[in-house]
C-alpha cells in the first residue's frame, strides 16, 4: 500500500462564497503531488464529518450547516483534512522514477538547423526543467510553483530571472567579489522577452506564484542565447503543471543580403538590416520586438510572417514532447469570481460608471472611479447586497435553508379547533449576499473595461472625446535649460517628456560587460526615468525598474539609426528622458523628445523620427460592433490597461526604426497587424509635422558649454610617441596644454577634448610636432639644446623629438669641444642633413652659417699670454659684413693689421695660444683667428669694424 499525502489540504473557498451557496452536494477534487497516480474521488453527499480530503466544488448548502459554529470556524481558518488512499494496480514502487521524470530528448527545427531539447536529466524536482542546446550554446531553464495560492489579483504572479554565467564563456566576473551580481541591463531585457509572451497564456483565476529561472551554462560566441531562452522557457512551462493555454516559442529573424534568415548567427547579424524577435503559438502572434534601419512596413510584415511560420513548426514538435513527458495541469486550482457577481456590480455601479468614463481628464476620472469602487466594495463585502432582479431566487434560497427541525403546525382556515393558534405564512426577507474583497476588485475592473470598450465601439468616442484614429494635441519647445548641451520638452495630451542630451568624450561612454567582449563601450545610450510623481502618486524612487530599462532601450534603438558615425561626430552622446506627466505612450514621447534634444545639442542627425503607440479592441461583436478589430491611435493609460494590444512603432516617413508589440489576448493575425502598422504610419507623419513647429526650435549647433573634440590622424607607429613611457608624455601634454583628455587609438586616430580653443590649439601643436615626419633638408629655427656631450649636442627640433648635431657640424671652423661654445638651454638654428636606418636624426648648425670656400692659411703660433683679464671675451663672437668684405663674406685686412691683432689679443687673453691663419686670395689677405685655452677651443670671427678698432690700438 502507498499512502498519499496531499500537497495542499486546505479549503479553497471564501466565507462569503460559502454563505452565499447551498452545499447540498459538493464535489471533492483531490490534489496530490505531481505524480498523477491516484484516480479522482467521486461525488459525495455533504455531512458534518469529512472523511476525504478535497476542494469544495458546490454551489449550494443548507442554512443549518452554515450556522454550525464548528464548521464556520473550520471554514474561516482553513479546514485541514488528511487522506489515506489505497494504491491501485499499476502504481510504481517507492523510489522508482515516474515516466514523466525519465530522461528524454528530442531535436526541434530552429531555423536552418536543429536544437536539442532534453528533460528529466537535470532539475528533476522542479515542476518543469529543460536544457536546450544550439551549437555549443546551452540554456538551462526551470519552472516552479508555490504550494499555496496568493491573494487574488488582476496581475498574474509570474517572475522571470535570466542570467548569463561568465563561466559559460570561460571568464570570471571583473568585479571585486568575482561572481555574478545584480542583473545587467541586457539580462533584464531578456527577462522581459520571456515574460511578455507567456503572460497572456496564463488562465484567469490561477494565483499560484510561478517562477522561471534561466541560465546560460555554455556560450560559443556564435549562437545568441536570447531567442533560445525564450523557446526554452516556453517548453519548460508546457511541461510543468502550470495550466497555460498553449505552448509558446520564440525566434529571431534577420535580413541578410535582402533575404530573411531565421535565427541567424552572431556573424550573420553583423550584416543584417533587421533584428526582429518574435514569440507566439502555433496559431497567433503574442509578442514582437525589433529594430531596423528605416525598413518599410511591407518588409516588416514579411519578416513577421517568416517568423510566425518558424514558431509554428517549433510548437508542433513541442506538443509531441509534452504528450510524452508533460505533467498534469493544475486546472482544479483555478478560482474564478462567482458569475452572479458581475451582474451585481453592474446593477450597483452601471449608471455611475458610464458617467465616470465620460470625464476627459485623467486625475478627475481616476478619482471618480476610485470612489465608485469603494462604494461597491462596501456594499458587497460589508453591508451585503440584495438584488432587486433576483427576488424569487432569494425566496427559493430561503425555503431551501429552512430549518428541518421546526415543528410548528400550520392549519387551514375552517378547521381550527378552539384554543389552536392560526399561523399565517409570511414572506421571508432576503438574506444580503457578501463576497470577498479580491473578487469584487477583479470584477469591478473587468466591468469598467467592458463599459469603456462599449463606449468606444458603440459611441465611436473615447474617454477624452477623440475618434479611434485621432491623436492628442502636441506641443514642443527646446532650450529650456541654459547649461544643458541640448534639451527639449515634448507634450502630447497628458503625457510629457523632458529630454536632455549631454555630449562628452570616450570617458563618458557606457561600459558593457558581456560574455565575449570585455571592453565594449556604447557611444550612445538613452536612460528613461518614470518617477511616481508623473502620475500623481507616491511610490518607490531609486534604481531603475525593469520597465524603465525596457522603455529606455526601445527609445534608444529607435534613435540610433539617425545618429552620425563616430568619424563624422566623435562625441559620446547620452540622452535622459524624464517623464514629468504620464497618461500612456511615455516611451514614444521619449523618442520624440530625445530626437529634438539631439538636434538642440547640435548632433547632425540624418532625419527626424517620431513614435506612436497603438491599441486595439479585438472582439467588437460583444460591444455592438460588426466583429472587426478596432485599432486605436495614440492610446491613453486607461485604453492600454483595458485594451487587447499595446503596439509601439517609431520611425519617419520612409520606414520604421523600432517597434514593440504586446498582446493581452491569445494572439493576433497578420491582417490585424498590417492594419495597425498602416494606421501608425499616418500617425507618425502627423507627429513629425507637429515636431517641426517646435517653439523655440532646436538650435542645431554645439552649445558653448559643450566640450570641443578635435580629431587628428597620425601614423599608427607614432601613437607610442604621444603616449610615452608609462603614459608620461600624454599626461604631460594634458597638464601643459590644459585640455581635458587625449584619446589615442591603435589606428592612429587621436581625439583631443578641451573646454576652450586656446588649450586645444596648444595641444594640437605639441602633438603635431611629436608626430611629424621630418625630411632631409628641413630647417628648424630657435631649437633648444637639451644636452651637451663630448661628441656633440642634442637639439630638440619639436617637443619630444631630438636630433644629434655632431661637433663637426657646430661651426664653420675647428671646434675642440661643444661646451666651449654652447650650453644646455641655448637656442640655435639647425638643418636636418640625414636620417639613418634607425630613424635617428643628424642635424647641422654649420650648414646654416655663411659658407667658407677659401683655402686655409698656414698656422702662425704666438706665445701664450699671462694676463688675467677676461672681461672682453663675450665680444669676440661677432659677425658682420661691410664694404671691407669680399663676395664670399670674408674680411680683408693688411699684414700690419694682422701684426697689431696678434699683439692686442695676447694682452687681453688669459693662457691662450693665438694662431693667425692667413692665405692669399686674389692679391689680398684674409684673417682667421683661433684662440686656444688649456682645456677648450673657441672660434673667433673678426669683423671689419673690429679689425679697424685693433689697427687703431683698441681692444676687440
């Protein structure tokens, strides 16, 4: 025998529902563990003792049972009953693996290849667990449910967590703790891709919290994991106990060489003009999200059709897998509000609902609906409600609830004995009906949505008085914030976005830490903020929510195609969109405001783009229509919540740049989507026309507060000269010039970021001198001597670039040592005469001196003087030409003058050897004088003025 312990032995019924029903018969539906090994217990008659565990399934009961104190206590506090059921034939022994948990694998078509789906091998304690393999990319996904249901809500309690493990690519997190932390933006976006298509397939009334966990365990860098994770989650839910209506799968569609490719690889996506993610069932589309480069609507519809066909093929194969390995669905856990509650809410609040929904302004309408909801709650949960339309039904209920032990005798007139009491039958008062608060709130919301739909379909007017294809009033203005680089305030009805654009250098770029590229930077990013004040409420303020991250990415991808390339505009661009008012379509307002802010910041955008949100009432036949879906343009928040679709489309007159569609029903068809796209195109054109009327218009020029970025292209092998050893040179350039930053690339591109032109020009000059390519014959003026050696001097011809001027190239005359005539810090003119194979520069100072073509004269030695006078040495280095010079610039003196020079120089020099070199030159004598100290040699040039002065007895 095998004893079965129920997983949830509590009564799933509220006290108000129990009081309102007559439990003459009840059905006891057993709930056991996921192993479906026991037959369903048949119907039993109600009694005071319960011998079998079950869930109450009855619509009636007797009043005397309601009055039982013990039973009331059990119902209010949860009646816990244990059960012991005998196992029948065919039950597996304890410890055996059930068939649904046995390992099983199947190959499913996934574009032009197949994926491997395995279950029953890993995660066998989860309600559903699969591993999906594409190439060498492996996704592991689990689905689990809470044992007890949570309180009724209009929002299904589903949570999705997706994580890309760094170990999947053989890496480790770069953080301090060396492990994965909070979800990255990319992971949050994948979570939303998984959540949005699954939610419409969940049944109403199922309140068990459901959690989907998905991990990337292996990544090959070729097969992207996001579309694979969507399909893996859909398969895991289909295999679990979650009572979803249909199997969901997801694919990616690219446009490569004008051909649609299903689930393209990473390399193929690099050349794709379309990035479309689509999820749906075998019969309908549930979610699409994509980005493209001004793709026409017709091309987009073709891509959706290709993706839908691929999803259909996957779902068919998954159904086969579910039949073999799927677990029984928890259909008995679905709890719907009583059907009569809908009629009661309409009876109480129907007329007032019609009046409240006609209020055009959001806040007054919301307050009116909130007040009406409070009134309905008080009546149906506290005071009790007696329906005027169902009085007979109430009498019938009273007669059924009559106490059977009552033994008063009722006699007929004419047969009354003396002393008997004649009791006349009296009509009994109806008993007020009470319902749970959660059920009343759910029903009130559904009834409000029903009345809103009816008003749109029957009356042709929406809450704010617009027709289905009419847009709200639009206004915009730029330049509100004087210090911001670019800003715009875009208003559409009661939705308003304040967009601010900021320009910066590479240091402002957003760093992305992903599985493959360790250093990936985004030069453009948009950040969306939705504070609670924008809807007049008090709420959480802090880190961005998943919704804010998703809306920001949608607006960012919508604006990305209009941005110039980095070569054309070398700035990093950040756009912040703060929603200051919200009544629907705030993400598309961010697209419009962000585009105007970019233009106001001086970004040379390719075109202007705008965004619009479309809604839909799918089944119009229930609301007085002909059954044709009704498409709504520029939906409000109430129409988004009560409608069947939220379709956002951004682009210009030529095509679409971004789109996102969420369906709240079980999918739409391609013709409906085509109608929505065409209506959205007409709405975009109207918005673009209104944006062109912005007052004041965008400035379309750089702000004076924006940084100045100048790009210099140098040879790649010169980049290291700019950086220097350990970055010393580039730091010194920044410090010397006063610029903010200098970025260098291996391709030779240098970006200088400065706040003013003066510092920019200074840094440009330094870098230009550093990276210039000198050629033989170039002359460099006023160059500083950096060092003096025994064999020559090193001269800096440009910042950081030095060349050697050999001692033989320093003077036209013989020079023993360079430091006899030059010292560090002196400035001279040099000429480049040679570049050796190592790139070293050889300079010459002599080449710029007046040429000496005369032959040398014999050396004339003189004695060394002993005078200590040295005051006039500075006057020896002089050069001039006058009438006494010949055509070669040589000084002509007579022999008498030479003799006088020798004697005078000997008297004014200290420990010097004076040598007079004299040669004949066309019948004249040229004087060259060389003085010599003990440890140095200095060349002295004598001008005609000096020669005359010496000849007259003066000192040189």
